[in-house]
C-alpha cells in the first residue's frame, strides 16, 4: 500500500507543472483569440466559448494563433461556431 501511495504522489506531482503550463498557455491563446474577435457582432461569452473550443481542438504544440489556425481548419471552425452558439 505504501508503494501505491508513493507512486500516486510521484505521478501527480509530475503532472502538476505541465498542467499549470498548459493552462497558462491556453489562456494566452484564448485571450489573443478574444482580442482578434473583439469587433464580432456576438456576445463576449459566445466568443469565449468559440475560442476555448478552437483551442481545445488544436494540438498542444501548435505555434499558430487560433485566428490563423482556423483559416486552414474550416471543419473545426464550423463545429466550434455551432457549439458556441455563434450566429
């Protein structure tokens, strides 16, 4: 039982730094997407849902912004527009 607890603690501590980094990186990309869509004729919460959806569909190693990436991924863009309620 002690080995299980130790393994669990080591596993969780190994995940913690990468999760914090991913969250900060995700927030940066979502904030940029929100800024890029500031003039959209929809509510900010709809834009936020859209940007979050698009960010979730992108690979973690993607270097393009959401606004650039969406141009080459129309299927994902349509799916996120629908999920966010963008009309």
